[in-house]
C-alpha cells in the first residue's frame, strides 16, 4: 500500500515514501471517524454532487496527486465538451496530510466526493457502503486491463472498491561512476552480491544504499517483499495482511525474512541512522553522492527530474531488487501507490463512472502517465511508456508482490521492525512484537 512532497506518494510521492507512509498513519488515526460515519454516508443523497433538476450532474474529484493538477484540466474540458450534461470539479490537495482530514470530514458528513483517492481505507470504505463495487458497476472486462497486484490491493472477496491510478515497482538506483571507483563489476544479482558490493563502497567512506525507515511503516517497503522471496509465494503476505487463520507474524517464513533483513543490516548495506532518515532525505543522499545506491520505487524518477542535477540525471541507472539466491526470481514491491474510488451513495454515481472510464481510455490515460513520468497501472498504457527508466522498471511488474499493509492492524508491524534496522532486538523478538502490535491494533482479532 502508491505516495511524496512532503511528497502512497511534483509527483504524488514527492510523492515520496514519507508522505505515503504519513498517509498510512493518518489512515489509522481516521479509522474511528470512518467507522462511526458509515451510517451517515449510507444515508447521504450525494450533497453537491447530486444530479440537478435540469438533468446536469456534478462530479467532484478529490486527490492529492499534484503531478496531475496541470494536465487533468484539459482532459476534463475535453470530457465536458463530449458530455455537456456533466461538470467535473477537480480538487487537488498539496499533501496526503492535508487530504485525509478533508476526506474523513466528507465521509463523516455523508457528502463524499464522487471520485476520490481511497488511501489505506479503500476496503473498509467499501465494506461500509461508501465506495462502489467497481466489479459490479464496470464489469470484469474493465478491471482486467489492470495488473493483478493493482487489483488485489483494492479487492475483498469478489468485490473491488477502487482501481489503481499509478503502479510502481521498487528497485535499487545506482551511480555507475561510484561502482567503477569501488571496483564493482556489473549489477549485484543476489543479496550476498550486494553485501559484497556494499563493503567496497563503505571502504571508500561512502554509504552503500540509502533508505528511509522513518516512520517505521516505511521499513515495510523493504521487508515485506522479503517474505515473498523466502516463500516464493506472492499471496503469503496478502493472507497475513487479511488475518487469515494460521497466518501469523511469528510463522517461520516471517522469521526467515527478518533474519535476511537482519543479515543485510549487519553487513552495513544501509547508511547509518535509517530510522532517522525521512523519505525526502534518502534520495538526497543518493543524488548528492553521499550514497552509491538508493532503494526506492519508480515514483523516484520524477523526483530526480525535479531535484537532481542534469549531469546526475544523465548517468544514474536502476537495477532489479536482488534475489535471495542466484537464478531465483527478483520479487519486487509492487502495488498502486495511488488509486481512485467512486462514491456509492451519490446521485451522480453514473456520471462519475462515465468520467472514470474516460480517464482510462487509450487516448487519455497513457498521455497523462507520460506527462508526469509515472508508471501506469494498466497493461496497455505500460506499452506506451516514453521514459526509459520507468519503462525498464515496468518490465519488472510480472515479478511484483504486495507490500502495502491495508489489513486491519497490519501497519502496526512497522514500529517493531525498526528494531532490526537499529539492531536493538533479534529477529525472533521482533516477530513476536510484530504479532502483538498487529493483534492489538486490529482489536484483538
């Protein structure tokens, strides 16, 4: 679980990891308000989004996706020209921290915008009758155009309550000049290869891989794909996330993944003070050449274009997340850091669905994604990517695995995980603390 300026998500994640993870924390804080507001929302007539007496409908679209705030207005104008009975009102919030309180208030008041970024409450809002089931409304043929991981994160059983606006894959960005200076030949294939490369970088007095484990939920971006690498099963974390019977954070695969994470930290692969490094500081360490590498997602590409020097932009490269052993699959964190949901209760729901389909049309969606160097969530749009780095990382989508904790209490696992990065607890101790934290956050489930 997309997103950041300060930054889940310039770009929506600078849209850096920091703001997307701030959103996760805010999502937990807003859970109570969302739960108590479900009846209000269910009784809503749609507020200002209602169809008027003259048959015209207003569709309000709320997101924090600032990279689209200049490119969407022309698209909206073109849509309105084709649909004179529909008016679309776009509201883009500066950051997720500003966005979520406004959405929570709208939900509490029973006046939910017709199209909105669902954040980490997507499934909860769907269960409460706030978000429409898009499988019912638009059919499986519409949803099949999205990558599986982007659909999975918004699905509950046979219902789906949002669609991905942008996909993402993670990898390791690297500075080839620093690799050459350190005597590193080629791109490390495995974690052991990366550990060996890190030792050479450290010997130069530089950090090997910059990474933000602040807040603790950011550390999950790195750790959760390790569970998939250990199990070779991308559904394992989904079952853990949804509290399925028999899936606990103390299970051996989780402990094995923690042991691998611990081995990587002990080898000084990351810079000192990862738990004190924010999501905006980590890429700065990389493009100022204080670190030879950066573990991050494809959302960093537009961040580099905004903040890094032209010379650095011309030389950096990106490689796949290392595999657990030679020849193994390079599982990478992949989900939609940004998504769109539709209000179930608005009288303008049909108009909203019409506009949503227009946004994802082949003449519109690929151009929007290319304009911000973002990775599309649909397979057809990926084929039209123009940015070479984003295109390369899009090729890793088949190896994508879940890494956003949408389930009840799952994000609480992030705080105990920081003890691995701080080296203040063993993998076994952290596994137990994660299980306790998730259980408590989920209300004892």
